[in-house]
């Protein structure tokens, strides 16, 4: 815990609202898969597919990551987020905006998408202003701090591009050739926003919570550089093609299509290898369910690298769906799930029980969420991922529906675990 500014932590209600909302969107994604089956995983740009994708990206991952930034910036970087209680307004506008966007796209209801553009634009702006100000003021120059700054910068680019693209579903013209915009959007979203933030946070929380060995500075710098390069290169290609320059068009096309390759190496090969090595050398070897989420997620790294190659070279849409499931519900989803089961008990213990230490008997942090409950969540999460992948690769409607049911059950177990922990209060 050395170097952490725990006294500057935001109110528990600020981060808890985002953390609880994430599983609700995952539950909605599971329900959508259960009700629609293979229809939601058949064509890359089908309305149901886009709705499902944004339930997982904006809804599940986005909600948890926004809450994590409100918590991590003051505690890890030592700089309080100004106007922190405005997070409640951000949470409300963002949650309603995601719901409107998903419904508007999936049901082809342009009015809902148009409303979502306003709500999400306002929510992200109100989020980025204080978060960006805190990141600018912070004097921290660690790899974690740099990774968080790049993730927030990527979110700004991602939101600008995404809201511009959303106009194509709101009764207006799409800004350009869809596949080109989607490739740039995906690279900014997954590698720039999601992967950059998760990797940066992992450098802090894995050594802190599991007494694991810190990764070498030069290799963390290399990982961050590869991910940054791969996140931005497709957008550079898109911008180059939009601005013209016929002689450079082939180079911009290559950047757009294959520019994310360095990020694939950094996020799916280098970082998982370093993280697993760090975990293997940890000082504390005792059983820990939340650690196994990290181990399973990192073990998926080489599979993800192969899936990325397949998605970029094969014309079969199943390759893209498999890659999407592995990245969103597999790699990122497992990390999010595992860390919620670790961070929320820590926050509840710190805010409600640590002030009573030495005054009365208090529970241990670990007892707030027993391993058996976390283990159940891990098994359900892995089972849902395997079932959905089998359903996609075999084009089985039954397996996709079964996978959706397991996703919903996983979300229910995660939500129940979080609510049980958040419901714990001192006896007096």
C-alpha cells in the first residue's frame, strides 16, 4: 500500500454506483442472447449485433472503468478529482444514454439514438473534464499514470468518433465508408481505452493485492508503447484517407487494416507473459479466487493473438465474432469480474471497518466475499464464454442461447456478490 493516498479516496457511493451498473448491462446482454440466439451473432453490422456489442463495451466495461478512474486517480496518482459528486449525474446520464443507444440501434428507432447522442455526449464531457483536470495536475510520472492518461485521451477520441458514427443510426448520413470507420473505432476503443487502462491498472493492483513481483520498467514501457502505437495507427490511416493524398493511399489503407498489430503483440502476448511470470513469482502463494480470474484472462492472450489474425484475414464473419467474444467477455470481462470481487470488498472494509480497528472486533477484508462465491462466478464466466464460442463456431442457435443464459447467470452472481458486500455494515 506504500505510496497510496487512501485519505483522498472518493465517497464509496460514487464508485459503487458504476460498479453495480456494469453487471446489470451484462445481464441485459445475456438476456438479449437468450431471446434472440444466433440472430445476434450472425452479421457484423446487424442491429442486434451492434446493440449487443454496446451493451458489453459501453455498458459493462465502460461503467466499471469509469468508476475505477474516479477511485484510482486520487488514490494512486495522489490528485483528487474535482467536483467528484458530479459523478452521480454522469452515472445517470451515461446509463440512460447507453440504454437508449442500444434500444435505438437494435430496434431501428432513430429517435432513441438521437437522444442517446445528447445524453452520452453530455455524460462523457462531464466525466472527462474533472478526470482530465486531475490527470493534468497530477505530478505522477509512473507507467501506470502514463497509461491512464493515454486511456483517457483515447476515450476522448473514441467518444468523438463514436458519436459522429451514431448519427448514421439517428436518421442522418453515416460519415463515410462504414468498415473503415469501424476498424478505427475498434482499435481506439479496445486497445486505446480498454486495454490501456486495464494494463496500467494491473501494474498497480497485481503487486499490491497479490504481493506479486513488479514488472521491469523497460518492459512496461515497451508494452505501453506497442499498445499506444496499435491503438492510434488505424485512426491515422482513416484520417489520411479522409484528407486525400492519392500517392499515400496504399500506406494509409495498410495502417487502417493492419496498424493494430503492435497492440496485439503488446496486449495479448507481452503483457500476459509478464503478468503470469509476475504472479508465478509472488511472495504469497495462498489460494485466492480473484487471482485466478487474472490467470485465466492472461492465459487467453496467445489465443486472442491468433483470433486477431484470423479476424483480420478471413472473410468468414464467425472469425470476427469469436475475436469479439474473446476480447470483450473473455480477456477484459474476466479481469473486470475478478477485480470487482477484490476491489469492492477492499473499499467497503476501508470505508466502513478500518476506522474501527482497535476499538471493536471487525471482519477481515477477505471474509466480506468468501472464495467460494468468487469461484462460482469464475466457473460460470468461463462456461458462458466457452459455450458462446462453440455456438458461434458451430453456428448453433441452441448453444448461443445457452451461452446467453450463462452470461445472465454470471451477471446475477456477480451482482449478488457485490450487493452482499456493499450491504455489510458495522454492528454498532
